[in-house]
C-alpha cells in the first residue's frame, strides 16, 4: 500500500475531527471559533478526549456558545454543565478558566478570535503564542486549535502536532508536517491530523 493510499484509509477509518465530534461546524465566524477554543481548553486537561468532547457539547447545549454567554453564565452553571458530562476533578478549576478566558477574549479582541488572527498578521507561531495567553491553553491546546482550525485559517497549514507526527512515523508515513501535507488535499488536513492522533495508541 502506498503512503497516499494509507493516508486515505486513515481518513476513512479515523478522519473525524474533534470539532465535528463536538457538533461544531467550523467556519471563520466568531461562535464556531470560540467553541473550538472552549473545546481546546477542555482537551488540555489530563482527561479522556471523549469526556472533553461531551463537556463541550453540554456547555453548548446550555447556551454557552459565545464568550459573552460564557461570561454571563454563573460559575455554578459552568460547573453543572461540566458535571453532566462527567468532567470530574477539573470541573471547578475549568469553570473558572472558561470564565476568565471569556473575559480576556471580550476585553482584548471584542469577543472575536479573528481579531487575534489579524494581530498575528499571518504568523502561525504568533497565533499559537497569542492562544497560549488564554487560561489553560498551553502548547498542547495551541496545537489542537491549530490542527483543527487550519481548514479555515490556511496560514496555519500544515499543522501536525507532536502526537500526530509520532503516530505518522509509527505508521511509516512522512515524519514532517510538509511531507504529510502532500498526501491529501488541503481541506483534508484537519481530518488527517485528527486521524493520526486517533490512530495513536493511548499511553
């Protein structure tokens, strides 16, 4: 099987992005981008990805789809939504982080992550750096955002974090982001990055 064929099989078997799983139809508009940021906060804790995705769905179902709605919700409302998804141990601190992050986004970017993108002036490293100013978003969270958002923010392409590249090496696929990007069409890059992460055995 050739490498492009192996990549196509990965897309078929594992090519569901975490945003898609969380019910986020990702577009370059404020609410979907904010919901992706929220998902990245949830995925950044040492917790199963499925629970983080469920928590993102619960927050969305409770109406917390924008930074203004998140900021207006009470801390207990956020804790309760996380609890319904069994997002335990980190529920209280994450509820605080989500509130603080919403306030930061409103104060600095008027609630619109596209303003963060503009401030970065097309520099992927700068985008990651600005993302890391949000509570709970570290290198892992910034990588997740980049690999999921590269479909709507092309300047992030190709975005394959360490986990995806490590999985690619074990699957005898290119070990570099550029090499992986040559295997699929540009619009499929988020799906390939997610597929590699999902195909990697949990440690």
